[in-house]
């Protein structure tokens, strides 16, 4: 408990975040969240599937409870997520047999979903992941971003412009209300150069079109690099992607950082050191580009609670004790 606070160490650089469910917002877990972080992302509660009840009507009961707890704890909140192919409501774009709805129907559903959710939470969030993981993993021809998209239900029903439409719907609500909420495109495998190029081409085209119509304003404010890495991740590739995204004039958020190492919930001493070294290399890089990076959010407070618990990817072990990775983040040089 008397360890340096991560958010204090980085207060002149960027916000520090972590992922939470309601169980992280009480007791000793909340103490650690508050001590080290400025902001949180809901691990599951604010995903599209959970905005609806069994009758398919909007129902924000569970979300509102979590948002209230976050506010009571004095933490900022990042909205995750409006449009995604997982943990979503399939009936927004497909019929009961799984066949795509007409473009008109799906587009109307997309707009209604985005607008209702953005309106509901308002400026209780500082930013939204508007579209998550729309790009395929290693597109062979990344110059053609449309051909690089994942074959999702949204793509099948609407076509490649579902992404731009989602951002425009969110932007309309924000502008109508005069809110300051940053809109992000978020994805993983962000260190893969083909994928980074496809994302770059997509954001460039969408933002240029919008800017031409709107006095140079951005439609997509930020790119989220999820940062789900492992011991084979090459920080030089992370750097290339980061520089590419920054060259678009958008902010970058590291949105879901963790580094898999070891297996079966065990980390050898060597793996713990390798993991710490990669965290240190990444934070050196993030500091270098701090002017363009809004936040670094970890995806898991401790190894026990991580979605990839077997690979011990976080800064704290399952007894909430600081690992070498924590000390590397505190002092990466
Ligand atoms: C994960 C959660 O951590 C798990 O609890 C859930 O079962 C599946 O989703 N990319 C994302 C996150 O954008 O929403 C995912 O979160 C991890 C990968």
C-alpha cells in the first residue's frame, strides 16, 4: 500500500486506467483502483448486448448501477463499446435465422442504438469506443481498407460504411448536446503492420471526408491500441503503429494493455523479468509520445481477475502483490 501511485508517476504524461466490474468498486480492490488510476472502463457492462432486456427493449439498469459506483469513487469513465461483433444484439442486423436484414433496416437500428446509448450516458463518459475490432487480423492488401474488414454481421447487412455511419450518429448526439466526448476507433493486433495500415487508411479517408464538410473538424478523435501483447511482441512494431496513427492528427489511447507470459497461472522468474522488461520498453515509448497519448488503460487489476489469468498478464499477482512488471512501469528507464 505504500508503493508509488502509477497515476502520480505519470500525472504529467497521460491518464492511467484499468478495467472494472462492480466487484472491483468496493473494498481493497477499489482502494487499489483509486490509488493508481484516474479512469476506468467497464469490462463487460457497457457492451451492446447488455443495453437490452429479454424483450429487446433498452434497459440500462445494470449499467447505471456501475456508472454510479464509478462516479461515487471519483473516477473518470471511458465508454466501451457501441458497435462490436461480439457481446452484441444480433437482431440489430440479422433476422431470427441469422440472415442479414436489409441495409435500410440495419442502418436504422445501428443509428438508433448508437444515439440512444450515447444520449443515455451523456457526458458521464469522457470518451467512447464507437466501433471495436472491425478490421481483420492480418489483411494481405491493407491499402484497400474495405476489403480488409472483418466479415461481421454489421458489414454483411450494411456494407463498409457502417463504421462511418456509427461515428456520424454518435457525433450528432454529442454536437446537439454540446458535450465534449472523444470518439475512438478501437482494435487489437495493433502491432501488426498490415492491420495498422488498414486502420490508418480507413481513419484517414473517413476523417478527410468529414473535415471537408465540417470546417476541418475530426469525426474520429482517437485510435485505441488495445495492446494485448505477449513476450514475442516487438516494441519496434508498436512504435511504427503508434507513429502511423499519430501522423493522422488523432490522439492515441492505449486501451486494454496486458502482456501474456507463462501458462497455467505460473510465471517463472525469467518470464516475470521478460514481462517486466517489455512493460518498461512500452512505457519508455509511451512517454516519448505522451503529447499524443491520452491514456494508458490496463486490462485487469491483477492476474487472478484477468481475462487471461492463466498467462499472468498484469502488474499485480492474484494476492494483489506488486510484480516486477509493476516496478518496471513505475521506473521504466
Ligand atoms: C473481454 C472481457 O475481459 C471478458 O471478461 C469477456 O468474457 C470477453 O471480453 N477486446 C475487447 C474487450 O475490446 O471487450 C474484451 O474483453 C477483450 C478483447
